């Protein structure tokens, strides 16, 4: 929320600018980040931008930093306090697949949805070095978190890693459907997603080497 001084027009803070830039990225990717347009959105002069940032690139960097930070503070940190690894995995999967995060009786549905929208938009700008670096860190953090949970319930490290990558890919694909094909996404049954989440929590699954392959059929 922008700071408002009595008798004076509102003043946008550095965080206000960063959040406005994130909203623009979620809607239109990096091309949507226009200092002039953001100033109009915030109801401030374009000149006030330079009190915080040297240029547009600095604003994008700050916005990406805020996005990365809030993924950790609003989702990862609360989940890390859960001692049971199976429950940690289920809650993380629910936050991303079902957009529900019940830790501490809080529902951060909107925060998870917004973060996912930003991530999907950034994939289209992956050729930009600073975007690529942040995306790689975020993906690595999320996959590592899921893999650690799965190791904690008895999966061997290699299988845990593969399952974690698969779970992350599923969440990203589900979000892409919600964004690009909402009609089809509306057919997704939450109970089915919960069944998929539960399937990752079975360390007794046979090794890949003992399962039939396409080549062997």
C-alpha cells in the first residue's frame, strides 16, 4: 500500500514500484514494464521513479528479487517448520497444484497464483540473463525442497530427485492450463490431483529397472 501524507498526493515507495512491475510482468512479461505506465498506475510522477532506481533494468532486478524473496517467505519458510516430511510435501504440492496453503490456518491462494503467473510470464523472457538466473534459482530451490521431503519419507535420492522434477513439471503445466486454456483447466478434479500427490509418497514403488519399458512391450 502506498504511503499517503496528509494534504499531499500519495508517494510510491520502492516496494510499490517493484510490486507494480511484478503485476506488469505477470500480465505481459518484461515488455509490460514501462516506467511511464507504472507511474500512471501508481498515481505519481515519472520523475519520482529516479529516487529509487537508476533505470528500468534496476526496477526489473528489484521486482525479480521481491518475487524470489516472497516465494521463500510466504511459502517455503512456513512449510519448513513442518516436521513431518510427507506432510511438508503434501502442503507444498497443495500450494502449487491446488493453490491452497493451509499452514498456520492461512490461505495464500492469491499469493501462490500471482507468483505462478509471474513465473509463466518470465519463461518467455528466459533469454534475458538476469531472468534466467532468477528462474534457475527458484526452480532449483523448489525442486530441492520437494526432493528433500521425498528422501525424508524413504525414497532413494535419485528417485526422489526424479519425482520432485516430475511434481514441479506437473504444477507448472497445470498453471499453464489455467492461464492459456481455462476451459480445459476447469475440468481438472482436485480429488484426482490429490491422488497424484499421494502417489509420490510411496517409497515402496518398484525400481524403474523392474518395470516393463516401451521397448520391452
